[in-house]
C-alpha cells in the first residue's frame, strides 16, 4: 500500500510541476509577444520596401524611401512613409487605390533592407554600414574595423534617427543597434 501511495504522490508532484512550468512559459511568451507588438519598426529614409498589390504586377515592386520620407508608386503617386510602420503604409496604399482604381485592393509591405547605421569617432573605419538585425554596439565596432588605441571601450554615444530632438544617449556595448543610429565612440583621455 505504501508503494502505491508513493507512486501516486510522485505522479501528482510531476503533474503539478509540469502544469506550473507550462503556465509560466505561456505567461512569459505572452509578455514577449506584447512587447514586440509595442515596438514595431518605424520606416525612414533609405529603407528598401517590397510592395505587393495582389493580382496587379504593374503596381508591385521594390521601392526605396527617399530623403523626404516618401515612395512614389504608379497611378497613385507619392505616399508618405517616414515614421510609419509597414502596416500603416499598407493601409495608406489601400486607401489611395480603393476609391478609383481597385474595388478591394490587397496590399503587402515588407522591409527588405533597413537604413544603414553610422559609426564615427575612435574606430578604424568610420562610415555608414548596412544594418543587420540583432546586432549589438560591440558588433558594430567590430564591423567598423575595431577600436583605435585611444577609444573608450565601455560605452558608446548614440543619436537615434527617430528622435526629433537628436539627444545623445550613453548606451552599453551589449545593447542592440537600431537602423539609422549614429554611433560615436569617444576618445579616452589617458
């Protein structure tokens, strides 16, 4: 009888651990999904978009957002894209096509290439580089040829492209680069 109770006790314990683990994982996954939705990428000059208007090959293609933050499409002309998400640009295209050109337009907008980031200061090759999703500031320094011997290596100064006041932020080397960042590696004084 005690072996029977021990087996059932063990089974109940393992089931409760499994249930709690599953519950925690689901809650953690929901939090991650919500934070990803809140931080949707805002388009800017230099981004390359693939715009597909379904069943309309003449309207579909690849378009680069110009310096004014606009793209120019056949039939409907210019569309503002600066500081908008891909979904918002989709809706803008649908709104321009719907009344006069297509009855029920279906549009897809994808970002093919993000605008470059810029790295200045105490790196071996300061210039603009193509953005790579998930890269850190340390990766950006490595792409720029590494530090010079005078560089401060514990942080970088960054101006975000979407900040209208152009505030310079002090960020750690393991934080993520965003498209359009202007990164400045400072000189140390000793």
